[in-house]
C-alpha cells in the first residue's frame, strides 16, 4: 500500500468537489428552466413547441423548488400551457392547466377560493345591512392584496386572447364548474 496516499487528501479539495457536484447541476437545471420558460411565454411560437417548452420548464422548476419556490412563475407557465392546449382543442388538458395556474397563483384550491369569496361577499352584505353604507370592493379583495394581484396577472394574460377563443371558453367552464 502506498504511504503517500493518505498525505495527499485535502479537505479543501474534497469540499470543492462536493460543492461543484451539488451546485453546478442545480445551476444547469435552473438555467434550462429559464430558457424554456421564456420560450413558453413568447407569442408566436407553434402550439406544440409551446406546450413542450412549458412542460419542460414546469418539470425543471419542480426540481429546483427545493431551493426556491416560484409559484407565481409556475402559475403563468401553467396558464400559457393551458392556452396552447386550448388552441389545439385539448380542453381536458387545458382545464387541468388552468386549475393548476389558479391554485399556484392563489395558494388555494378553486373550491376554497370560491368559499373565501362567498364568505367575503356575505360579510360585505352584513356590513351594509347594519350600517346602511355601501362598501364597494372587488370580489377578489377577499383574497388579500398579493394573492388578488397574482390572480389578476392571470386574467391580464388571458385578456390578450380573443374573447371567443377556446381558451376563454375553457376558463369560463372551469370557473362555472367551481361555482355550481
């Protein structure tokens, strides 16, 4: 056995290799995710390519979510993929993506979201009946400022679609199914 083998071990060298082995793959995954996310959000991309880019970005985002959670970004990616699915008449997949977009943006399931909005409206009606004063607020104010802002971002992106588009139709179908 070589006596010099034990003397050449360096904690600095071992630490450097461990650091490289852990950080570089995460950095590569994050970089890949951001490239595909930008492709996903870019207008004018073919729908199949957009769906593939959104899916890759969503998958790699899950891998990096151990480090930093970007639910707001994921919400937009799910919305973009849902719009692309709608354009290809894949309504079932689009509904799933829209549901996930809303849940990522608000942090609540659709049914919980509807309950919060209904409870808030009941509270406003009680306030008006007791005070006689009208308290004008958006229905989304029940969600809190940051959550309602993230939900409004989804709506603002969806507004760029034609009102008669399949994406709007799927979005409305999802919201109506939650209310009933």
